C-alpha cells in the first residue's frame, strides 16, 4: 500500500495521546478496496481498539463506490481474523500471487458492502 495514492486512507487510534493501533485501506480496483496494516499495540489489546478501527474504516468505505472489501493475512494472525469474521468477512479465492514458500499460511477474506 502506498499512502500517497488517491483514495488511500489510514486510521490511527490513540489512547491518551499515545498511538495504540492503525488500519489502512486503498483502492484495489473500481469496485473493491483492500485493507492493510491492521495493528493494535500489545499494551492496548483487549480494549476494543481493533473493533473501533475496523468500524471506522468500514464506515468510511461505505461512503464510497466500493462494493467489496478484501483482506490478505496469515493464519498466524488469529486475533485479527476473529475481528474480520466478526465484521462479516468470509474466506474467498486468492486475489494475488504469494511466494510459494509462504503460500500455505495465506488467508484471503472478503466482505460485501451494502449500498446505503
């Protein structure tokens, strides 16, 4: 993801002025965006920050033309996957090639956006 490209957005969560987490997205194609850089600092996990970031990002995405949201992650990120699933993301076909030596760890998820 390149934050300088049009239609890219990054959300930063703060707690008492300290950075606590982030989530970004950019345009994948005309009707699709892809989430990137979902992270909550370990000292802030379990406080709902990840869910707040996801809610804010999806609310922003819903204002635009995208009808699908994609995520590429790894099965090691089980806490993040739980958040994705709680927001309606489900497994989908791979939407990019990954190196063969890590392909067994890939998790591809997608979620539809309902027009407002």
